[in-house]
C-alpha cells in the first residue's frame, strides 16, 4: 500500500475523532447550559418592578400609629435574615391542615403586648432591607446594611426630640442580628447618632450566628455556582464558623452594648435529606454560636429548627416564650418611664411638715391659668433658710406618680443653670446639635434649647422646679419652661419672682416657723415627739432655742443636729443655750449648712440674719 494512502487514511481517521470530540464537547456544554438554565429558571431576579417584595424598603408599620409619636414610648423593630423579607419571614400557616397564613407580629402582638395597667404606647415596625443574593443581587455588605438601618431609623421614626427619646427594642432573625450589631456600632461611633444606641434597651436575637454558621459553606458554593446570574457571594463570605470578622464584630459590640440581650437558639436540626431510615440533619446555627455569656445576657432554647424561630402560626409554647420576654421588657420600661424623676436632692431626714403651708401649696398648684405660658405655676418666696426648697422637694417627692417627668433646675447663677440643663438633656436623652455655639446669652445654649423644646411638645404632665431664682439679671426668665401640659414651681428670696411667669402665677410667702413647728423639729432631733411625755425643761428649752434662732427653719435644723448628739435632752438644750450666748457664730458651721442646703448664698443669708436678730 502506498505511503500516501496510509497517511491520508490516518488523517481522515484523526479528523473524524476530533470532530466527534468537538461535537460531543459542544453537545455537553449545550446540555450543561440547558440544565443550568432549567435549574435556575425559577430563581427570580430583582430587575423589574414586580419582582421585589410587597413591603417597601425601610421601616414599615405593622399597625396604625400616630406620627410623629410622643415621648416616653417604645418602638420594636423586626429585622429579617438573608434572602428574605417581611412578607414571609414572620408568616406561618395557622395549622398543618389550614391554608390560612398568620403574621404573628401583626396579628398577635398588638393584642398580647401589655404594660402596667393595660396597653401602653408601643409601636411595631418591620425593617425591610435588600438581602437577596441569588440573582441580579446588589453588592450589599454587612457594613452598608448596618449604616442603612440607622439611616432609616433617624429619618423615619426619629424625626423629633420627643421621638428621639423613645426606647428601642430590636427583634432580629439570623443574619438580621448581625445587621443590628453593626448598626449600633455605627450609631455609637457618631455623636449625632449616638442616641440610637443609648435608647436601645433590649435586643432579641433569634438564631443569630454570633460566631458563624455551618451552612455558610453550602451557601457560598451555591452563590459561586450562580455567579453567572450576578449573585452576591460577598454577603455570605463572612459567615464561616469562627470567622475573624464575626469575632471582631462581637468583641466591639459586647464592649459598648448596655442593652438586655435575649438569645433564642434552635433545639431541632433542619432535615436536609431522607432515604428510608437514613436522615441527614444539620443545625443551621448551633447553640454555641447563637448564645454567649454576659451580665445582661439571657439564653433560651425553642423546640423548633432555625426556620421556626421566627414563624408562629398559633400562640403555642414557643410563641409564649418569646412573648413573655417581650412583655418583661415592656413592663420594665413602662415602670422606668413612670419614674422619670430628675431631682438631685432629697428632703432632709428631719423634715417637718408645715400643715398650713402644705395645704396652700397643694391648693395653688391646682389653679389653672389658661393665658399663661404654663397652665400651673406657683412662686414660693421668703428669706433664705425658711424652708422654701424643702417644701418644693417634698411636693416633688409626694407627686412622683402625678407628673412625668419631674425636673430640677438650680437657678443660683448662670453656671448652675447651664449645668442643670445639661444634666436634664442627658437624662431625657435628647440629641444636642454638636455645632451649637455656647454664647453669653443663656437661652442660646444647646442643652437649654433642647430641653425647652422637648417640654413645649411633651404630651404628659410635667413639673419643673426652678430653685434659688433670686437673681434675674442673667436671663433666668427666658429659660422658664413653657408648654400646655406643664407645671412650674419657683423658689426665690425675691418677692418679684411671681413676674417670671406673666399672666398667671400663684404666690406663697414662707415665713418663720411657728413655735410649735420649731419645737417639733427640735424634738425630732432629740428623738422625741410632740405627743410623747416631755419635761417642762425640754419644752421650755426648745422654745428658747427657736426664739434665739428667729424661728428660721434651717438654723433650727442645724441647732437640732448639734444637740441631737447628746444623750440627755435637758443637758443638751441647757448646754446649747449657754454656748450660743457665749459664741453663737461657732455653732453655725458652714459645712453643716451645706449638707442641709447646697448653696452658699443661702448659708450666708441664714447666718447673717440669725446673728443680726440676736445682737
């Protein structure tokens, strides 16, 4: 056979084999493409108006509420996990036989959440963010999702000073818990947003992978397989068990967090496959990853798998467990709201009730003036040391349950006024504009403006006590709170203090104590009472001491503290009268006065007045 023929035959054979390989390869590739298209055909795309969730992105109310909301309430925000949305995350069928769907956040909670004495001001919100990662997904990351959550909160439900003071509670499923942690870290790091973190009182983590998930490997492989569909694998990349990112995130979160934490973990694994008697089951988020230890951390197991932690079709035991903890938080916050009492002082242990003054104050604080800047106001005037501040303090302590809040402003001088308003702004958790300039005019101070603005819009009854308003020259009149729900109580040595609130202010003149009131106060220090058997020497001695001290309440209280250290009342009174005659100025010790009354101005007034009366 000719060599040329052999070569030609070999080439034709090789060409046929190559063509077959190419054809087979093309056919295989086309089969893979067809199969890939067939398998992924039902994976929805986010392109197009009708392919997104029904819920709008951002915060969506789960119920009907008044906007903007008043201060003092609670906002609970529900946050879904990866690849989900509010339409489905919190929804379940009512029973295995039923096709009826129940969204427990909307259908159960508005009825079941309670507070002391009944329902209180609680708003429920869904937070919807784009966590879809399978097809035409946005390149979202944990950092951007966390900052976006804070942005929606501040722009939608924290638009006024009153709303910014409301408590926040987060309920987050799975990856949503990581979004909450990132959001609070973002808020804490920005002074203009820190009130979001500071007002967060509780967080419910429902199967949050604090240290990762075993399912992240499967998810990441799936995301890579869908990369041709422009999937977002980066959102899954940091969920590996014990990942560095999650460890760092949790370390930073635990360092700044002051909220009460409720970690709920799954007690049943997810069934991945079953063949006859063989079952493949895995925990999506293990107990060790979903829980951690801490002083304000509580861990609870629910008898469901990972996808049952957030779906309750009935009021079963698992729902009641979550509800019970939510009610525990709301009741605690309701009790805290009732005790919004920002008064840095207390009445002295030896406080003696002056019945006529007390009745007069009670009556006049109920007189309404519709044309005034506040409907209820009383100015208590009198010399230093006659007991004005103690009377105001007693009124505040007695009426803790009637007003909310009760605030105290020390008006002795401009610096103390500014200090008081700064404390009040902090206690009320008000946002202060960091760019506000602190000029020479009192009313221009940022803390002053924030507190006055908050009180002017407050819905609840509030009481502000302006103490020691003796000097009007630095502008105290301009910072007297105004508002339709307000009451103001002023103490002053200046009888013109009634003019600090024009068109409607009652006045009470506090004078010296009566002989009987003075005796009662001294007997209290001697551990006796007006009704107990008292010798004539003790009674006479008390009257003489009170007379020498001009019946001034503070001076008598100081004398009582002095004689109360002696065992025998008669000897104590006799010795005090003898000592006072010889060196009365040594008995009026500045340190003791400052314990009873924290302003040096009043101390000197009492000292000077008492000595002048006895010269």
